[in-house]
């Protein structure tokens, strides 16, 4: 219990600035986490006591010195593992705003990307914290807690120990004698999620997420109502009374270029609530483009955004469809549909396809041509830890498209605004904020876009081309946002180019949507059958239901014009709720039904 409390204090110190930015009172709100954590801490401690109990029981009968060293070794190993979990959690929390879980393990299949993305100073600091804390507490345990004397134990002491201790340990693991076992929600006490996350024991949460993650495909964990009721609600949400889309394209079969903007939060875009001066070139593009002002990131990771953009598939809590290639291969893709209609396809990325676990999704799109980091040669290129920077990748796409037969479909995924933000431009913004490396990387990416379009306008194919600029997801920025709010998930999407009718240039669509709605919206404009994309909706049709579903780690986030909510199935409670009393129940049932049906389909894919 002392180790658990110590780890929380280390977390407080490490994220002192973040806590202050979130308005946490360092005395009246932080210290209550130590009190609200005790039930899960006891459960975690009892899990860890199972092996020492068996060793102590053996020690009573055999009185061999090996048992003392076994207990010491086991305890030292557990301390190392525990502080490793704590260090890993501290490392990802600033970026993901979530605890270390089974889902995070999937990203560790590519440790080189994790190391390259993280600031080297942070990696060193967290490694030293983990090793130093392990050494400190191993010394404390050996000095004051370990009994090195093998004294004889009377049978009338040994028997009760062997009979009663397991009952207490198992009761502690389960959280008492109630009908339901202990759950993360027992540690929740605050409206500020960071405090709840601190209160939840890292080891208990990690073990729970692994057990839950392994069995997640056996039973839908997001069931809120009978399946037939949920399916009826979802069918109504996707029902369109009239197929009367606004036809915004002047060309019948235009070239399509999708520019996927890494981590471009809405906070970067002035017109949708962001700060002026970060993306001046995007602002100029908006003046002649069709902007979607109420678009949200379906999830918080690249592979979730890619699945939405290219497959029209919404994000899932706790798992991602891209981590299951046997399931992902059954999804329709925008690339395949366009290929069937004569489009020549290509994909550009300055890194490798294991970036963000997007490889399976990109490969399953079956682009005719891939241009990746290995395909860039020359000493003149601007390279960073993760690959070739945006200016060279964008220039390569323009060069190649001069030779591409029309019509073509080309997707490009930018890279420079991904951590560690080692872009080659001298920092142009200097606002003395801790997020300046990220902000300057977006400024650099925006500058590259300005140069890209200046050149693209001189290309012969430009007059018959529609550009789609859309973010894969947002991230922590200089504007303090609740991680579980829709403001945090707000991202830009812009249609641009000469293929856009003049009357729609400079206009804005405020229909609620996510990236998963892009495939059907685009295919409808091209008059291509979009029925293979049942989870995508046409947001240029005024009769399409006005809603946005997003995933939020343990449940759904759902937004209607009347209000929104974020719900956790872990705690069976709302994390965020802004719903009118008159429609609260209906809106909640819609969001819950959406996730229930979506996840059941995922299981059965």
C-alpha cells in the first residue's frame, strides 16, 4: 500500500503542470485520490500476495532458507514490473490521456516507433524513475519487512494461517462479499477524469484490461438493451427519407486526392475555434473550399482515423479493427470501389506502414502503387526519426501524378506533426508554451501545404481534381480541453479544388459527422453505389440523420444538435453529460445502441 501511494505521488510530481492546467486544486483534490484508491489497492495487493502466501506456507513446514530468498526475489521482480507499468502509464498519459491497457500493448509490437516518437529525455527520466524506485523499495522491503529468521511455527498457528489467509486474500481480490466483484468505478470520485485515473491502481487496471481484452471477442461488453431493440434504433439512424444530396462537383469523374493530416486538432484551425496564426495556408484554402465545421475524430489513434477515412468504419473502444486483419479484410474500402470504376490508385507516406499500426488497413486497401520511406533516396531529403518530412513527400506525389493516367485516386498521409515533431523548419511560433514543438510542426506542415497547392495549380490535371483535406485525429494542444469532450475530438475536413462548383466555394456545412462519413459522402458525389458502407452516412444530404458517434476507451461518445454525452461501461456512469432533460433518455439509447450493434458486428466479422 505504501508503494502504491508513493507511485501516485511520483505521478503528481511528473504531471504537476498538467494538473494545474486542468484546474486541479493541489490540496483539496489530489490527496482524496489516496483515500478513494484504497479498495482497488487492496485488491491489487491481494493478487500480489498469492505467491508469498504459498511460499510462507511452505516455509512453515520446510524451514529452508531458499524460501526467504524466493520471497525477496519475487518481491523485487514485482516491484520492477509494477514501476515499469507506472512508468509506461506516465509515458503515454500526456499523449493519450488514458491508463496503460491491453490496447497499448498492441502498439508495443513496434517498439522502435514508440522509442522514436517519445522525447528521449522523457524515456531516460521514466527509465531512471522505474529502476530507482525498484531499488529503493527493494531495499526498504529487505531492511524492514522481510523476516530472515526461520523460527519454528506451532501447528496451531500454522493451521489457522493456511485456512484463513486464502479466504482473506480471495476476499480482498474480489473486493468483499458482495454479489458483484470489485470494479474500476469504486475509485471514481471526481468530475475531472485525470483524478479518477490516478486513483485507479495501475497494476489492477492493467491486469483487468489484459483479461478483458483477451476475452473481448467472446462476448459483447457493451450491451445496454435487447439486441433487436438496438438494431431497430440503428436502422432508424441510418434511414434516409429522401436521396437528395447536394451535388457539389462540377466534374463527372474528377481525380480525387485525399491529404490525411496527422494530429491536426481543431485547435489548429481558426474558423472552428482554434488559434489564429498556426495554419495560415489552410485558412486561405478555406476561402475557396467547402468546410465541414462539425466533424469529429471517431477515435484518438491513427489507425482508427484511417479506418474511418478509407473504409467508412467507426472507431471501437478497447480494440481496433486494424489489429485483426482477418476481420479488416472483410471491410469495403474506398480504394477498391474507385478502382472498380477506372481510377488509378496510389498511396504516399514518408514513414513505414507499421506506423500507428495502420499497415494492415493500408495494405488491405490494395492501392496499385505505394510510395513509402524506403522509396525516397538522396541526401537532399529532409528526414526525421520517423521518416521523410512532409515537403519532400508532397513534392514526390506531385511529380508522380504528372505521369499518372486520369482519373486517379491518390492518398497521402502526412508525418511531420507526429511526435517527436523534429521538423526541419526553424521555429516560427514562439508563444512560450510547453506544446510549442507540436504547434511549430503543424505550422511547418501548413507551410508545406501552401507550397504544395502553389505548385499543384500549375499542373495540367489540376482543373479536374478534388482535394479532400482531413485529420486522422486530434491531440493534446495548447488549449486545455477535457479529454472526454467533443471539443477535444473536433477536427477539420475541407473539400477543395477546381472540381468543386463555384457556388460552394467558401461555404460551410455544419452537419454532425466523423471521418467514417467520408466514403459514402464522396461516392454519392461520384454517383457510385455506396451501399457496401453501412456505417458511413452522406453528410451532404439534408435528410441524413444529424449525429456523430465516437469511441471513448470504455464506451460511446454521442452527439446530437440537442446535446452530447460520453458514457463508461467500466464505471456504468456518464463521464460527460450535456443532455436536455426532455430528450436525455432517447439520446442515450441511440448512442448506446449504436455501439452495441457496431461491436456485435465486429465480433461476427
